[in-house]
C-alpha cells in the first residue's frame, strides 16, 4: 500500500511536487516559538517552485491546536520583536522599521483609512497611530481576545474578527505582517483582500525570507515559505502589481508594497526557473549538520544556545538534556524562562560553551565577537551552501 500522502501545490494546484523525506525526522516549532512534534511534511512544487507544507487534514488539525493556545511574542513578555543591526544591537521595533521602509518609497497622505489584517496584540496599529496621527485605524484578527486593548489604541475605529468577509468598507492602506505564510490558500485570500483596497490603495506585506532563514522551514504552522520571486508571482496572480520589494530593511524578512494591477494582466504569472529544490536540499543537509554538531559539542551537557527564538526552541526540543541555558542580548528576553530554561545575558555567563544557531554570516559574527568573554567559547554554524549534498 502506498502511504505517501497526496499533496497538491496550494498555489498552482499542480500535483508535481517533491517531498523532502528527511524533514519528517526534525522536531518542529510553532510560530509563537514553542517546541512541536516531528512528522511534518515539506514539499517543493516543481511547477511554480513554491516551498510549502502539505496542507492535508493532519496539517489543518495541528494548526488548529497551535492557534488554540497561541501566544504572540511570549518570549519577550508580550513586547514586539525588535530589529537588530549588524552589531546585534536592538535598533527599533519591527512595525516601525516596516513603516519607515515603506515611507522611504511612498509618501503617505496626512489622513486616510488603515487596516491591519492579523493585528494580534496591535503592535502595528499602535505604531501607525503614533507615526501617522491623522489616520483612522482598523484591525482584524481571527479571535476577540485582544479586542478591548486594540479598540483602546488611539484612532482605532473598529476591530473586526473571525472572517475577512466581516470587514466593511475600503481602505487606503492595508498591512499584512506575517500573515500570508499562515494562509492555506493564499491566492484566494489575496483576492478577498483586493476587494477591501481603494482603487489607489496600497497593500503592505511582510514575510519571512526563506532564502535568508532556513530555520523558517521548521515552523509547523507556516504553510508557504516564500522567496521574493514567489510572492511577486503570487501577487500578480491575485491581481496586484508590486510597487517595491525590499529584502534589506528587516533582516531575514521580505517587505513588499503592491497596488492594483492593470486588468488585462491579472492572472498572468511569469515563474523563473530557478532551482529552489537544490537550495531546500542544502537547507535540509544544513539542519542535519547542525544536529550533528550539537551532538558533538553537547555530549557532556551544560551548554548554552545563543538566542531565544525559533532556532533555540527547535534545538531545545531536539536536545533537551544537553542545553542548560539560552544566551540573548535582548533585554526584554533576559531573565525569563524560555522553553523551560533560563535566558541569560552574555555578561553573566562564565566559562561555558555556547552554540550560535544562525544562518549565514550572522552566526560567525556573533561567535567571533563574544568568544573569549568571561572565558566562554561561542561556536558558530557553517552556511547552508557549504554543506555537501548527499
Ligand atoms: Zn505550484
């Protein structure tokens, strides 16, 4: 009997997909940074090159369970994620960095109607209310647990919940910050969002960038792992034209602004033939290599992990016995318990080994900068492309 789950691409609907078999062996993490079980299903579409989870009954059931107990930003006590610069210093909150990146390219009018889809604790709405005080604000999310606090933000006129079809009116700006990667049928969803946009309106989309952060593959409830090319193509299919796309302003993320497409080109899409499959294979090998490295350096236990985020939650679920503490430079995280272990500042760690699970140059920079401090040894990772394919 063939037990391979059947999986069609949830963007182009093709059944020509490649299953990443090794993925099932990895523990996973939820997007609110909690360890999650293994046996996930990751595929790459050979037609449109979308990297995605197989959206089957198991996936939908798991996602329901994850969102039933969701806790945005719990690792920093409810505070919004901060953006770090090259020297790993906290610069500003993410929503402000996004708005600044957008404002560099587009001049915002003095007033208008702004809708944040997936507004969670209201971080984006709070920032808009400070930076653009003339705007009327609206929020939408699936449940009502933050309704009262969102409606208390200055200039918030209404909070919508449950279904996107409940949202009334049209908007000059709509933001979707870390929303689209969670949506099982993103094209259809974007078509609904399009109906909420004024003819001259703009849509802001913020997503994890899979080309800069392979750990995103381990997030159980992210159903699409976008490249810049893939989101641009998807927006075009849904009737949008990209005004600008930026992969630099927020590290490891993509910021895009889109507007209505000319009607004659709606639905057309040019997909570049870049081989994303090779890259995803490299990522699988790189993640395996990180596990092997952890097994070697952590065999005597009592080691630390740098960062209290997705990568650390993953390694803690894979190697709970070995890891005694996390190390982080974000003052909102230091002093907390993360996935059952304490988060310490590098200044308070003495003569320990600390593994720095980060992609690309970030890991080496941090390992080089902190090694030797208080007699500690910080060990970095290699780059995904440096790992040989099987
Ligand atoms: Zn596809």
